[in-house]
């Protein structure tokens, strides 16, 4: 990614809204950094984007459920890139409504969901916003589920 064009960083970029957003940003001419858990899916999206657009892609395979230890490596991989757009899209829930005591491996699931749904957007913004401030421009898009603003019984996490 030696090209001087602006980059967009999209978390959760291998499916759904994140994938569509990455494709649309590339169609507008932005180089794209794709971040998600599965490297093979990242490579497939990167290939699709590169084949249809005159842009560069970079993939970063990362499991956002892991916690704060992942962000040092992410920071190193983003170092030196002129990031103009950050799309905080990664998110997770459980597959269907359940009482907390019914969840399989609840401590792991709860911590993972907090890491993905809260820590990821905060830490990605923390990593990227200083360079945006120094250039006095940039855009951060936080994608969220309607579940965050509507009562959702049995989806308490």
C-alpha cells in the first residue's frame, strides 16, 4: 500500500454491512484495510475489491473477542497509513434470546461480547484519531444494532 491515496479501515469486513461498506468505499477510490477474524474470508473480499477497483487492499486477521492485547499489533500494522475513514462495524450477539444462566460458557461469551461491542470501537478510534486530528480531517462511522436502542429481553449482554 505505497500509494498515497487515503485509506478506509473497516472492522468486521467479511460479511454483511461491513463487507458492503468496504466494497462501496473502494468503488469511491479509497484503498481499504479489511479487518476480521477469518483470513480466508478477508482474502476473498480483498480479491473481489482489487479485481473490480483500481485500489489497494490490506488484510488484518484479528479476533476482536480476545481483548486489549490485540491492539498493539493492530497499531503496528496501521502505522504510517493515511487513514481517512474508520468504520467501526464489528459486532456480535448470541444466536437467539436466552437467560444469562442458559448461555453456553457464559463468562467467555460475555467477556467476548464486551470486547467486540464496546472495546473494539473505543480502541480502534483511540489508535486512529490522533492522525486524523493532526491532519485536521477524517471520518469515523460507528455501526450499531437496533438492539442497542430498543428493549431486547433475553439479549441483555
